[in-house]
């Protein structure tokens, strides 16, 4: 059951909702990966589009037109194609996703420093310190929606509420391209009108357990003795759902913390035993990882290689560099060195991944010049490539050895890992 299918609860009052004290915002981009990809394919706007690919791949995202056919993220591509055969399938554009995400984060920072990112495309904001400067929470939410649309060309939905739990519920119910305000004194009736599956943290198995107990709405949970919930769901889950059913969520918005690592991995459609081909995949992953580092304003000192074999055995190897880097060339050199040192002879490989760890702010990292490198060297070239990709798409500029991969379907879309 999709959380996007729930109807917005009715209100007893016909007056505009009072957002006094509703200083928690949950901002969620609408079909982010699909919307961002369509910036390069405007002719497909309004049509079913699936972002993903590969025989063993999964759906990264889908437009709302494709979702109406039952396509969801993380669904196997084969099933998605069966459900919506008329959909256009496009590969991911990870460089663009990172660039837009970084720009949206800057929009958030212009509003408040108290930001808790949940992923590339959603975050909680505490706007209590911005009300005097920018207006009511709903006004701030509308400002964010307008800015994201005007500057990035995509839409987002906003939930405005007194707590994180209710704000996240509200943003989901506002989709697509909407805003829902839940006044403080309307939290309980708002929450209790919803089906149990709408509660944050209730997956399919928990929902099935609740239905077996005869609990189909949040109001049912609220009016069930706590002892019964604990007996049927366990101590932690019983208490957790009881509190949520009464709209209680004491958690504060936690200030953003820098990522501990950034990386990408790639699962192949067919196992590969050719070292040269692996080197090419490592180059693509290294370039993508380094681009994400630059977009985040970070550098990393430790390069980690992950290799998964056909029997699903997985190994990792790491190398710590003398200086932190955000250069795809440097990351690739280290990754290839780690791979070659394994001494694999015709081993059948299912997946490879590249990750940078021990991250530091780029403007605080001591980047040393390399003897023999021109004054305007690889770092300047990387940034020029970033600018070209931001304007023309991730395929605009790439290493020559990767050009031949355009006609290959040897791998499912890479995953970015943070």
C-alpha cells in the first residue's frame, strides 16, 4: 500500500489553518530523481517515465504518470516494465542529482541553520528562529517551494506542523507540489483519521500484525490498551505506536552532520571476469564519487574498494592517501591499484564499488601541487567538467574510455552511497 494514496484528513473548521507554533517543516522533492532527469528531456514531461535500467536493476524513481500503473521505487525493472510497458526508461543522472541537492540545501540554509537532511531529496527544518525575519511557518514553506521551483526547475511538497512526525505525514499527503499545515490543536484528529499504514515506521509486516489485531485506523490504535499493543507487537513497537497515535513526538530537528563517507557501486547484468572492463567501471564510479565530493564541498583521504563475486562473497580493501582529494583521477588510480593487488585471475565479479572516507571540508584540506603538473591542472579541469555537466547533463563530458559504454547495457544503474 502506497503512502501517497492516502486521502488528506478532513478539518472541522473552514478557517485557514493556524500555523502558530508549527515551526517544524518537512520538505520533500516530488519524484526527485525522475523530475531532475526530465530537465534534460522536457518533451517527456507529463508521460510515464521510469528511471533505472538493466536486467537485474531496480527502479530508482518514476514519474507520477508511471506510478499510477503501480510502479514504485526499488521495484525490479522487469516488473516495472510489465506494469507500464509504455513508459520511457531513462538512465540515472547522478551528477545532476548531487548538484541540485546541494543547491536545494543552500536554499534551506538561507532560511535556517537547523536542518536535518534525511536523503538527497528531503529534510526537516526548524524555522523557529526565522519567523521574525521571514514571516509565519506557512509563509516560509511557500517561499521554499517557490525558490526551489524557480531556481531548480523541480517541485517540492512541504508539511508544516509542531513535530517531525506530523510534518512528515503532512508533506506526504501534500504531494505532489503542495503544502499541508497541521495546527497544533488539530494534530490528534488529523493523525487519528489516517489508516495504520500511514504511520511512520509501519511497514507491511507491522501493518499486517495490526490488522490481525483488528486495528485499521490510527484511532483504533489510540483507543487500544497499551498492554494489548505491547502483547501483540512487542514492548518497543507497542509504546512507539501508542505515542504516535496521540500525535506525540518529542524529537527535535537535529542539525545536519557532514557525511562520513561518499561512494557509488555498480551491479552488473552479467558477471564480469575481464580486468580491463572492471577498470573502466572503476573509472566511472571514481568520477561519479569525486563529482559528489566536489558538489558537497568535501575531500576524502581514504579510498575504499568493494568487490562482490558471483557467489555473493564480498571483500573490501582500503588505501589512505598522503593528502585528501576530490579528483576522480586520483581516486581511480587508487581503486585500480587496490583491485590489481587482489591478483584476481578470471574471477567472476558481480559488483564493484568505490568510496571515499575520512572526509574534510574542501576549503580546509591541504591540497598539494604535484611536481610536473601544470598550474591549471586536474582540479581545474574537474571543475570545468562539473560546470559543463551541470549545464548540459552528466553525459556531456566524460573520459574517452567510457564513451564506448553508451551502447552497452552491461550494468544496472550505479547507486550513490552516503
